[in-house]
C-alpha cells in the first residue's frame, strides 16, 4: 500500500467534494463551483478526522447541514450529499428533490446501494418528476473512519454485545457480520487490494472471513472491478497484503487493561474521540484539541510512556525559550519575555530572519501549550485514581500469570473509580490459568465494599469456568459443553480458549501481535497451523487450514471483530517498526473502545445472563 489508508480516503473525499471531477495537485478543482454539503451523522464522523471545517471552503463548500434537519431552499446551487444508504435517507433525498431545495443533486452513498433502495430512489424521483435534478449517483465505498495513517474504525456500536448475546437470533448475527463485511470490503476497495485472508477456525472471525471471501470472489468476476492492484501496491513489491481477522474474545485482556503509553492514556482517561480531546485549559473554561499527524509532538511521542512524554514537554519548552531569547538577542529585543511577535524590534540586520521564524515559533508554542494542558489533565487523573498502581499490577499479573494477593486487595480498597477496580479484578481472572476460590471471594468482597456492579466480573468468571471445564472434560462430555456454551455465548468459546493459551505462553507482548508476526512470516508454526486461509483469487477448493501462502508478507491489515483499542494499534506499530525492512501494518476494528466502554458491554452481557448486580456495602 504505497499510500496510507487515511491519505487514500482523503483523496476520495476531496474528489467527491469537487463533484467527482478531476482535482489539481494542490487539492482544488479545475473549475471552482460553490456548493452545499449534506451529511448524515455517520458520514460527518467519516469527514471529521480528515478535513477540518475551515478547509471545506477550499473545495467550494460554503455551507454544510445534516440531512435530518429542516433546511431552507437555496436555488441555483448544487448540493453534494454524502450519506449512508438507508431507507430514511432515501426518503429525505426524494423529499428534497421534489421541493427543489437545491438546483442539482450529486448523490454519494458511503457504501454500495442495495438494489431495493436504488429502486426506491428511482421510483421516488420519477413520481415527483424531478429526475433532471439528480446529476449522478455514486457508490463511494468509504463507510469507515480513518483515525491514523494505519488505523480505521467501522463505527459499529455495541458489536461485542450483539455477537455474544445468548438471546441473539441467527438473522441478527448475520446482519451484524454483513455490516462488518461491507466495511472491510470498502477499506480494501479504497486501498485497491485483494488480500490473502487468515483467521482462527470458528466464531465471528471465520464468519467475517468467509463472507468477505465470497463477496470479493463475486466482485472480481463483475465487469466494474474496483481492484487495480498493479498500480496501488508499493513499488518495492507486487505481493498482495495479508488480512488477519481476530475475534475480540481471542484476547479480552487487551480490551480491559490500563496502559501507560501516551495515546492509550489520552483515549482511556480523557475520552479522545475522532482524534479530538477536551481538557481544562490553563485559564477559565475547557479547551478542545486535535491530535493527528499534523501535530509533530503527537506523531513522535504518542507511543511513549507517560513519564517520558512529560519530560519531553519540559525539554521542548526549554528549547523554545532558548530560541526566543536568541531571536530577541539578535534583534535587540528584551530577554526573558514570552514570545508574542511584538518583541522583534531594534537591530534590523537580523529582522528578516526573525520575521521568517515567527510562524514556526508560534506553531511550536501552540503545540507545547496543547500538550502541557493534556499532560497536566492526565497527571491529575493519575494521582487522583492512582493509575500507575493499576498499570503495574495488571502488567505484573499478565506477565507472570499469578498475583500478589495482598497488593491486589490493597489497590481494590484504595484509590480509583469503581470501573478501575472492576477492570483490575477482571484482569486477575484473565491472567490466572487457575483461580483460587478464596482469592476470588476476597476480590468480590473488596468490590462489594466499593459498591461495584459485579455483572461483568461474573460474566468473565462464567466464561473462565467453561474454559476450564472444556479443558478437563472427556471427549464425550466436551462436545455437550461446547454445544451448550456456543448457544450461550455465540460461537466464541474456542476463540477464548485459544486466546488464553496464547496469552499465558509468552511475556508481555500481546498474543494478537505474536500471532500476526507468525502469520506474516508464513512459516510452519504450531500456533497458527489451524488458522484458515481464504484466497479470493484462487479456486474455491484451495481455501482451508494448513495452507501456507507465499511469504513473508511485507504488508498486513489486522481487523479485530467486536471492538479494538489504541493498545493493540500501538503494539502492531511497534512490530512493524522493528522489522527489517520496516513493514506496513494497518489496524482496524468494528469500534474503538476505552477499557470502561468495553467493560460496560461485558456488564450488559452479564445482566442478560442474570449474573452479578450491585451489592450494597454492609
């Protein structure tokens, strides 16, 4: 993938904003046309991390509205619609065209429009006699959110609950899986690649892989083929990328644990959403900041441990002050005055250099102020909740597979929110190969003292007991347990078992990262020998377990079904960077969740099972 997914999606959006016409290298249309942009909520989220509101004007967008709001008629203006293909949106478009709210309608759908909806649209505009107002209808295949150069989300809320709900009907599960397949297909279409697909046998990951394989096969034999791999794969190799699909149950701990790196902390503790975070400013009121690849400090330090980030903020501030003093000294200005652009007076010999350095110094100061405020907000939460103790204890348990009981109980009875305590208790369950009943009792007692809802804890405990029963049962009774468990928990039990085994086998590197590394190497390996292989370009009969595709792979897409996070993204980026030569790994997920948000989904499942609840303190 010669360009990042984010760059390619941005390029597609810019073309769409310019009426799907040619765009000059500077990113503007050959002929400037003033337009109105109409979005639904999901498509607004797609645009949000890619194009700022102030940049819309560069592409001739003078106004933008959400489709569900009442809008006044604006004659003689073309409108660009960018919406999901839903019956409600189609009806709204028909109403807008019949009322001639705009002069010409350029209709762009985030994914392909199903035939019934296309027929609904055609019938509606014919009935209203306004076909002439619809310029064209486009399937954009852009129904995913690019958060970083190598990270995307499908924005599917509560997917873990939907897939693991014991009362879910087969038709519901198939609908959820179909939505994921549509999203991943759009990612592949935007990249222009047909990957080789690998996944564990059984569960939602196989369902997604199998349906995606079928969708790609059907598309490849159609006339309008979206995939032009020869032009889009990196020039160093024409090798196709690998797509690894995982189920969230493969490694629950990564979705629950606290982390000490800057990016996961900002997301988990400060609630970063769509690359934007809001914190208390240095003066009155709150400040909202963008955190993306336009921020040089964020690019360099996002994966660093928080203490190093705090040091780096101080270092950058010191360098900035030195540079300001140097500018003032050279131009005869005052020393020890904060730089605001008005101190550059006196010696005209260096004035031009000083003026040229103004924008760069101003930008540096903005970035330093931004990260000073973010780091201050994080430090306040860390102290208030003793988050360093949680990170250390969880890391220790996950690395050793055992715990310091007294230390754990002390943390549960100390600082931290109810959710912090619940997450730590769940990590204990996931990290321990076997749990001691007296330890579990002590942990539950400590949680009850803090009036913590035990639903999520009891749910994970139930999965754990099923896993242990499965491991110790004879072959005959094992089948009964699996049948019962799969009815109860969807099809996730085999994935849970595999994930726990992987998790306990090796240090602190994520099990998912180790598995991706093994799959990219494509050598015989017992850990991945049962992984299925789907090649949409090969004859159907050749797909299955035990096949080894040509490797090693230089590029991979990793997709986590049921919710992902910045911990996994960071781990995969570290893997890519330490390879020689450096590899390209894109990480995607159904939705990006904080530890709190994921445990809330575990709680919902626990409550659906009639487990847990809040026990008031005595």
